[in-house]
């Protein structure tokens, strides 16, 4: 049965779009039929991160308003054939996204795909609410930093009260994805540790993505990091998280960078 | 990192972050919980009154005052002197 997953966070810039692309690609690389949907109307970026920015013809709003058929708007990934993108509109007003329209589109996507992954806009306004409303599963993306943790707490409260599942009295499955984690700084007490964040937010952990240069490089070239550097630390962490989402038991380890002598001596500049 | 930092090592700050968050979120969770409860109460109280009396949404005020030992729920309904009764069906 299809699962609708929302990638959300409250705060902007914590890695929602990067994580949507990476988790979507990782699930597809493991054989599932996946669509990633950009809900950030007016500020779309998932197309750019996925490297499909020049292939956008129709978008989510066109489909919601009935100006285009779903199949016309879906962009199939050139690298993985079982991965598709439904882009957001760059120009339209976000009020064009109606609850009824979104419900119909999500329903159609459920019939076509195993995973419907919704990339939520930042904030707690209408767009974010619509992105989470139909979700069966939520991935809350959090940086180990006070403002991100606070906003995640707020979003968790909304997942528990403002989603279709919550309104039906059912529990929505929630997972915490910690991104931009620096094990060294956490060990030195300079950054909130994984345990600190888990204690405060108390939802199960689905993955720890270490801070990594590969993430920026992947978005520079327009590729999910699991495709751009599949053997890197960030990609390995995303692959593990995707397997956990699919129900597998995977030990929680933070992949570490294997540093050569030169980069040990001269830090990151030599990498 | 400046040269001074090497001599006067700063205290790790993650513990401070954790404590600040714990205090703040304890308050915020109660506050958002209350505002949702109040919205629900207001909505249902309006519905009950509207079954018998024609009433406007802004004629009903619900307020929660938190004290240390006891909290009070204040429901304030403005009614016109001649009550426009909803006819019985």
C-alpha cells in the first residue's frame, strides 16, 4: 500500500529539500516506486536540487486546478526510472493550493507510487499545513541547534493535531532526522548531542546525517547525494534512514569520514 | 578561534542550550495546548447556545486564567435583552 510521507521542520534551511531528494532517491534506488512532491509554492527548489529545473512544464498547481493532467506534470528522473518529481509552481499565488485539489492529487499519486514524499515549505502557514495534512508518516528534519529544535517541537505538536490521521483519532508515524551533525563538536560539548535532542523531542530517531561537503557538492550538480556520492558519509546515512523508513532494522551509527594524512594535517582545505 | 581562546578555554555550551530548551518548551507546550483547548471549547459552547438562541460568534468569550493552586475558566456570553429564540422544530 502506498505511503504518504511529509518531510517537515518548521524552520527553514535545515535540509528538508536535500533530505526529500536523498530519501526519495534512496528508496527508489532500493527498488520502490517513488514520487517527490514540492509543496513550496512560489519558492520551488526541489527541481533544482534534483537537476530537473529545465524540464518543468506543468506543476502541482496546474494539476490541482485541473489545467494539466497528473502524467503531464510528472517528471521522470533520468538516472533512476522509478523516481519521479512533481514540481511546485514558481510564479503562482500559494492560495491556489486548495485542500480539495491537494486531496485529489494525493489520491491519484497513491495509486501510482509506493511512496509519495512531500517536501514541506518552512513555517507553519497554509502550505506547510497542506503538505502534512494527508501524511501517514512524517520525517521531522532537525539541526542540533536551539531554534531548529524549538520549531521541530512545534511541528510535532501540529502533526499530532492538524493532520487527517490525527483528526480521525489515529496516530501519525513520526521520525526524527538529525542533519548537519558534527560528532566531534557534540563530543566536545559544543553542540547538542543526539541524546539531548532525542530527550527533548521524544520521537524515534530515523537517521543521523553528518555535516558533509558532499551535500553541497550534490546540490551544486543537481543530484540527490545518494546518487552523486553514494559511498560518502551523508549518502550512507540517508541509505540507512531510507531502509529504516521501509521497516528494516538497521543499527544506528554515524558514518565517519575516512581522512587521509593530508586532510588530517591541513583540515578541509585539502579535500 | 583567537589566541586568547587557546589560553582561556570557553565552557562547552551544549549544556546551556539543552537547559534553555527544556525550560522554554515546557512552557510552550502548555501554552499551545491551552490555546487549542480554548478554541475547541469556544466552538462547542457556541454550538450549544446556537441551538436555542440566535447568537453571533463574537458574543461568546472564553478565557482561561491559570493560578498556582487553581485555574478558572471564564465563559462570557453577551445576550440581548430580548432573546431571539430559535424556533423549536
